[in-house]
C-alpha cells in the first residue's frame, strides 16, 4: 500500500535526565572545636555522607547522627574538605555539598636574612592567615649555638602590614640566630629559626670600591640637569634680592617725606628760616625765634615785627 496523502512529518522526543548541581554550603569552625553539619538538601535521617577525595572505607568511619547530620569532633587542619550528602537508594544521585573550613593559627612564615657589618635585615612572606587576620609579628635574636636568652627586636609587636625589620648593634663577622612568628586570635604560628653571619669590616680600598660600585653606569646627563636646575634657582634668587634692595633704596622713607612737608611752608613764609635747631633762639616780644641774617651787602635783616 502506498501513501497517497503526501509526505509525513515524524517527530521524535528525547528525555535527557541528569543530576542537578546545587550550591555549595560553607561552614567555618575553629580548630579543636566540634561541629554538626546538616544536609542542605534532604531533611531526613536516611542520608549517607561522603568526603570528596576519600575512599569508601574511610567514608564509612565518619560519624553520622540519627537525624542524618554529620558530626565532626575536635576538628584539625585535615578536616578541611568538601563533604557531600545523598539520600540512601536515591537513583537520581542528587547531592548536597558542604565546604568545611577549619580556622587555625597562621602557617609558618617564609623568612630570609640579609646581614651587613653591624646590622641585619629580616624579611618574611606570609603564605596564609589561618582564617583570621594576623594581629602582629614577633622577632627575636641571639648569638648562634649558645644558650643565651633571646633578645626582642624592637618593636616587640610588629604591625601586620610589615614584611621586614632591621636589627642593629650587631658585631661584625659574627653568626646570629633569628626567629620570628605571626599571631592571630587563635594563637601564634610555628616559630621559624634562621641563621645569618654579619660581614667583616671593609678595608678603605674595598669600602671605596663598594661605594663607587655602579658609578660607571651612571648617566652624566642627569647630573648636568640637576646642576642646571640648582644654578638656575640660585640666579633667580639673586636677581630677586637685587630688585628688592634697589626698590627699597629708591623709595623715600615716611620720615623724610614728613620733614620736607614741614620745611616748605616755613621757607615760603620766612626766607631766613633754615630749619636747624642751632639758629633758633628764645622768642622775643613779637614771638620771633629766628636769628638776624646778614646779606652780602652787609645789610642786616631783622626778624619781622608783628
């Protein structure tokens, strides 16, 4: 039998099933504490717990409570991991995941020493905080291979942002032992001990060579620019100083202007007035206090009678 109605459209439906991935729940706990973790997906006691990265035998040893919660007792660093829970006999394999982070004191620091003749520079790098911010660093030193007491390095509590500290008043050509650790609210990190030997005194020739090291690579053009800037500044200062002095000498003082103003009307009214204290006498009956003045023709000019 043949199809006389035309082409037939065939539709096929495929159902794709798969496991849904849930968000990871995060739990933090201090080292040495107990923690109880509930499954974030299944609120039932028929729950199995697994720790990712462990074998089946290791997962069997985990402590699961009657209500299906996972109980971790006196946790340590090794308990930090991702734990997953699944309902027993669940063919869909829907899992709930919990990321457990154990907070601890800071891990050991990475320390290095750069000694000089009478001082040493201690440098360190932080590889982690343990979960809480670092409060401070502490550093000490003493003579190497001795039982002498440790000498604290100032300041006693180094700020958490510091990554180096200097030790002063050391003896040249001497080996010292240094130790340093970090501290957060849970305690201090493991102490790191390092050794360093100070350098010997430089002879004069070697000291000069050390100070002049790299001088051949110095670009003299920068030196010329610096000298030009300094000389230009000095020239400008000199010109400014001369201009101020010239302006001060040219401008008359206020006292001189007042004396000129006082002398002009007296000279106009009385030509014989010279304005000096030596020519002044006691006033007469006409209130004249000027001396008589003799002219070139021997004519004596008496003060004016009022």
